[in-house]
């Protein structure tokens, strides 16, 4: 077998010179997403390149059909398309009424909606109904099969599966047949050159079939059980058969793209057991990631057997768009929980309705374990507006810090690279000498093209959002609750430092309040945080100051950190507005879903919003945390020391921001393990360092608390100062830490968080991962 692929340019020219080359129709299902959108743009670019070299006069124009779930998705893709076409061709596409657009150099682009429907008859919107509504809907559903809810057994489950399989139908075949007839592509034979499915079917089975999961649980099926997987597997098999029919009768090439699940972040052990090393879910307790990986494996095998080319990406966080000054949507799974809670009579929000977009609320201050069973209601909030939001297909919405950290540890390819592979195969078929899809399967590993993404994230405006004190460092989507919590803690460090260095005396004597921008003032008149600053901090002092910041509810609470009084009412009002921005930045952390833990009078207390990812619960009552922990202790039969270890495990492992002046060291993956000796709490740095040195090398561990944080950041500061340009690339991972123009290493949250994940053994194993950092918080001398 040859190992070198042919040059793409000459291959394009040879193909384009053939008669009928431009007489092609391609369909990209999910073409508005990360990989699908990149495939569409690459395919358009290839056709336009060919069109410039060969006249399309008297030839049929090529057509590309792109589907999205909603008109909003199509509008977003259209906006992106217009920007790219203006940049590359100097003018926007031409509108064709009832069809779509004609692009420069002769490409017809059709945009239409298409969505896989997993709802069962009578059970649409099942998850959002209140408990009684769900029972009533299930009774009506079962009576359609002559069954009763009160006599739950295998017969009811079998009926659920039968309705599910019958309800799938042939959505891809039906769509293509209708389109073929509508466009006069011919009633017989293959109407399409290629069909590309970039809808993430494994994710859809794991997360999109929520109604099926909730319905199944009412029939006694546990989430993640083998029987539940069988139901979802039946759904995927039906879709597989539909695509097999497309491959046999309608299209020359059928390609499908999906990920290995969790971005390939798992180990394959000698006994064939797979261990996921980083959750990559918005909640700490999400068990569907394992399901997603199972479905991804089955998809690859089942679909390849039917002649469908499967592109399996080792990791693909595409950057579809960077949204500017927008409010991100609430994660879908969280919003379903919210709607269910409100439907059951919990008055969570003073404004009444559940927003579709993220909002910032004044958080609640609660005892972690002992609170009254009283309902919680959050006062009217305000929109969370983020300067730059990275949109990434099925993965959702990230901050720049999120994206930076995950790209570093997942060794991700760029969406454009994956799109080019799919577009090239769709147009020209697979390479006969060096095939990308041997056995109809392409396992696409990490490559160097992620450098394009790092160059994007390193642009000054995006880098500045990481250095900002007011911008959140994580959102609710991809990235485990622990990862999000660690980013939020770094964000609070930056906010505190900038607040303490804020120069309010620089407010102009005759400030014009109508044009005064408090956010811009805060960032411009406060100092960037460096690792050298952090190296001089003490855990006890830091705990006091961070706790004051996290628990502040008005400007007076911030006075010990920053005070300002001015007789001029306009200057005083300007200062007030700046400090209000600080308060809202601190409130954003629990509002996004990360609870903040601190100590007071020997008690563990927590600052929380309406949702806590660490326990994956909507906080409907003041004792929601206590109810969770007491139920976990009771379930696992814990008492005394065992109970304490269980609580500390969840705090360190599951996504709390821990502001206590201590270090928690966890060496257990699950709370079902025997935690004896695997969960330890230290009140001094020396004892913590000694325990770190005793860990089994390359075993799992994680930490929480400010002593642990400062040990880690001081270690990074030392690594940064080891950078020596004279030794060139032998600096290896030390070159990853950026410095300011005075040579001081900057605290960039995405970079720092990537180093944490590497040091705790959570990086992707590629065979060269050692070059990006070492296991453990420090190097033994």
C-alpha cells in the first residue's frame, strides 16, 4: 500500500475537466454544525475553484443541499456563508426564491430543515411535564397497546420498543426521495453524488432520547441499564437500515461522521476494559458518557458493514463561530430539569418563566448539610452577556478559556480539516492507493492543524477575555463539572487581584455617566494577574478575601477589599457601577452552575445558584445539598469517618469551587470505591506535599482547596522560570506558558487548566503526550 496521498490541486483539475463533473447533487444532513458546516464550506470552495478554471456555460450547476434542525440554525449558517463569500469572492450569494442561493462561479446552495424525531406518540414533551402529567401520559400511551401502567412488566417495555422502532420509519430515504422528485433529479437510479450525515447519532442516542429514558424509568428501567441500551440500539439500527437503503439505491457515496465519544479521552487496559479519564459533561454525575461511547463503537461497526463510510474523529471540537457580546443559551439538559421543577410547583424565579438564555442571580448562602426544608426563590436576574462565546456544533457553547484548555489536552483537529476530508471523498471518492476509509472506516487521529485554532484563540481580543476579571471562564456545556469549577476558581483569583489593584482615583473629575463604561474602566485600570503574584500569596489570607468576594451581596461587603468615597456624586456613581460589575461577575459563577464552598465557624457553607452541576440537581429547597449528601451516605452505608470521606470526595472530585485554606487529596475514581486512605484532608503544605510524593506514579488523583491550588500554581511559576531560549525546543512544555513584555509568566486560565489536567493524568494519550507536561504537581529534584 502506498502511504502518500496525491496532491489535491491537480486531482481537482483532472476531475473537473471530465464531462458531467459539475452535474452533481450533494446532501449534507446536519450541515449547519461544526463538521457538517466545515464540509459544506470546503465543498463549495472546491467547486468554486473548479468553476474558475472551467467554464460552466452549457453545464448543469452543482447543487449542495444543507439541512439544519431549525430555521435559526440555517440563518446562523447563512450569516457565516455570507461572511466567507464576501471575503473570498468579493460579493454575497444571489438569492433564488424558494430554493436558496446561487454562489459565485456557479454553485446552487439549498437550505432546508430536517430533524430526527425521537418522540413517541402521546409522549412528546414527556420530560417537561410534572409527575402527574407524566403518569397520565404513560397511561394513555400504554392503553394504545391494551396495557396498563399499574401492571408494569416486560410486556409494557416490549410495546415501548415496538412503537419506537415503528416510529423511526425512513427519515433519510423519505427526505431524499421527496427532494429528488421535487427537483426533477429522476425517479429512478442514483440521484445524488454523495450524502453526508454529520448529525452526531451517538450523542443523539445518549442525550437526545431523554423522553425515552424518562418513559423507560417509569416502567422500571434504570438509565444506563442494558435493557435501556437495547431500546436505544434498536433506534440506531433502524436509522442504520435507512442509510443502508440510501447507499444501495440513492447515492454514490454515503459518509457519516461521529466522534469516539469523550474525544478519545479513555484508556484501553489489558483486560479490554475502557476507562474514561475526563467526564466532558456539564454535570459531575452524568452517566450517559459511557453509553455514548458504546453507541459510537456500535455505529462504526454496524454502519461500515452496510457500506457506509464512517469518519470517526479522535476529537473534534469545531469552532463554528465566535459570538460577540451575546447571552449563551441554558444547557438543554439543565433547562429540562428546570421546566420539570417548575411544572411540579417549585417557584424558582421571581420573574416566573424559565428563560432560554443564561441569567445572573444573587446566589443563596447555605449550610452544606444542615438547612431547613424551605423553598428557594431567586430574585429577578439579569442576562449573562459574554464578550466572546465559542460555538461548537453538538458540543454547545464555550468560553475562550474552555476551548483553549480542551484543545490542549484533547489534541484536537480543526473542523476545516475534517470537512476537507469529507468533501474530498464526496467529490472524488476514496483514494485507491492510500485510502482514508479502509474497510469503510476512517479513524482520524489528532494532527498539527489544531495550530490554526490556537492562532485564533491567541488573537489579542480573545486572549484578553481570558485575562479579564469580569468575564466567566466556563459555561455549562462540554467540559466536566470539575473542569468548569477549576476554571471558575482561576477566574475568581483574577477578579480578586484586579479588584484589589483597581484604581478608582482615575475616574475623571467630570465623568460623563451617559457614556461611562464600567466594564471597560475596570479592565483598563486594574492589573493583569501573573503567576509571580500568586507565588507570594498565603492560603489563609486568600481564603478570607475570596470568601468575602464570593459572599458579597452589596457594595458595602466589598469595602475591606476596595473602598472609594468621593463627594462628587457623579464620580461616586461611576465607582458604584464598577463595583456592581464586580458583584455580578462573582454571582455569575454559581448562576452558571458551579457552587462555591467556604468555611465559617467550623461549618462548610456553600454559595449556590438554581442549579449545581456538582450534584446535578436543581436546588428547589434550602436543604437540597443536605438531602443529596444524606441520601448518598445512606445509600453507601457510610457513617462517621466514612461519611466525611464521602463528602470530601464529592467536593474535590465533582466540581465545587473550594475556598477553604486546606488541601483535599483524592485518589479514588468513584464514591463506590473504598475511600479509606484515598480521601485525605491536610491543613499544612508540607504534609500535603509529602502525601503527593507517596502517590503511585501515573495513578488517578485530584485535589481541591487553596493549599492544593497554590502548590500547583507555584509549581507552574517555577516551570515558567525554567524557560531558557538557549536550549531551543528542549524547553518542551515550558514554552506553553506565555509571558508579558517584562518576562513575567501570565496566569492564562485555559493554559493553567490544561496543565492541571495533564498533571493529574487526564490528558489524551497519543504516545507523545509527555512532551506537553508531566504527571504530578511538581518535579522531584
